[in-house]
């Protein structure tokens, strides 16, 4: 079968790889109908995350059709159209039982690699390095799905393929940020990043009752899309002082909840960006955390900051003093998708949540390297590229 493979830093190629097969009795094989780029994939492509090997199939956000099931699969059937959660959960360990699916104790078959990087054994995710299990990714014609009964969800007929694809990862990630960030009715919420996850976090905050939502970015097309399709207020951080603007819009207090949806390659205005970027390129730090810093400084005293963006290790100039002296609550997590996906599919079907607009470019799998170039460099207004096997 064809698949998009990582061949080295900033080097992608579509090539033939072996077809997946049933390896355990809870596996199933899914024919991919569509998959999408994700900002966290760019960290892999750029060589910022450990344990990538030439030939690894990348991609983790996808929709497919069940074509084969293992003998212990009870809930899924051949022919079903399913959204597959990007994180793999066994459904039985303490973490899965407590709805912390991305922390599953049993899914990651290479726990020692993650322990070296993060100090604990992380969960497993499709197409996201051998530190996260080494599973083949979704930019392919077929994917093996472990623990199929827990990670794949049937798609309502009212939900089209493109809309459903984003319920694999972007929508539940954004919803988790607003939910676990503690958004309550009447809150003012600020979201750093107007990519797919940032837009979904902003919409989730609205559906959870936020009085005002303010989204921060620098890309004109993303800012316009967020205003039009999400209904959020926006700030172009290259045109104003974000902290001063947020204080002005909140009567001097600051947002109640700040959600960071940018990650380890964040941009910022001014010379601080070049300092952070130089240290990262020289591997003197793994992460550029300017958006996290700004969120901590901007949040009101006693407020909440939630980190959704992917980070790999250590960051310079972390404002621990501001966090402590302002009495902030800081949380972060990889996405507990199984907790949210069924509810989100219902919301998409009911018209409460729109995701289709995120797919600004639709290409064949053969064009996937071009799709990632458009996505990485923000060319042609690309917010997300969808790939469909021919």
C-alpha cells in the first residue's frame, strides 16, 4: 500500500510499505477515507521529537471504513464508517477507567523510550514516533487499529467525511482545553492560536457558556476564519500589545481562562522570538514557549491556564514566579479523545459544532508532501490539508 513516510528531518516521501495485518485479537484494519495534517506533525517532521526512524508512516487524525476485525472485537463491524481516536487506549487500566485515555498504561509498546524523554511512561498515538509506541500512522491507504472497541466510533449518517475527520483529534483536543481548563458560564476566555485546535477550543468555550472568547494569532486568513466560522473576537499579536489589549477588554482584570493551542514552535513579536528560535535550533532548549509565557502573564489573578500545544521537554524563561504569585492553576494534557468523541459527533450532527471549514485544501495521498509544505509555511491560506487515498 501507499503511505506518507518520514525519511529524515524535513524530508517526506510517499512510497510503498507493507499492508497492515491483524496482530492481536482486539485489532481491526481500517481503510482510510480521509486523514489530515496537524501542527504537532510539524514537530516530528522538523526533528524536534525523539525516536523517529526513516520510513516511519506519520499522521494521526483520520476517518475510515472497517474492513477486517480480530476475533475479540465486539462493538465494531466490517463496513462501518468510523472516526478513530488519535490516542490508543486499552480501556481497562486505571487511567482509561478514569477517562485519562492518553495516559494509558498498556497501549505503548515502547514505554522505556518515553520514560527517558519525559520521566514517565507516556501513552500511545498513531504515527508519532517510537517513543509513543511506534504505531504506523494514518497517512496511508490502510491502518491497523489496536483495542478497536475502545478507540473507534461510528459516524452518524448526518455527518460528512470531512467534518468527521476533525473529530478524531482537533475537536476533542480543543474541547478538552476548555473543559479541563475550567471554563464556566460568564467567563472571559483567551485562546492563543487560530489553527484547527485553537478554533475548536474557542467554540467549546462558547458552548460551555463563556461570555466572551478572544482568539490570538498573526495569520490573516486564520483570524478571519475564526471570526466568521467560530464567532470569536480576535487579536493580531503583531499589531498590538496582547497583554495590554486583553486588560483593556476585561476591565483591567485579565481573562478568567487562558488556553494555549500553539505548541513548541510558537512565534512571538520582537527580538525574544529570535532568541528562542536560535536556542531551539542549536538544541539548547527543546521548546519555544512564548505563547505559554504570554498566557501566564495575561491571565487574571486566581485564573486558569491550560496548555494544549505539544511540548517535548524543557523551556527557557518559564515564568514560575508569575504562576505562583498570581495564584494560577496550570494544567496540560494530551488528548483524552475517547471521553469526548461520541458527544462531539452528536454536536456536529446537530449543527452545534462546525468543523468542515477547517479543510481549506483537499489533496490525494500522492500529493501529501505538497500538502505539508502548504500547511507548514501557511501558503495559499492553508489551515488544514485533507488527504484522500486514490
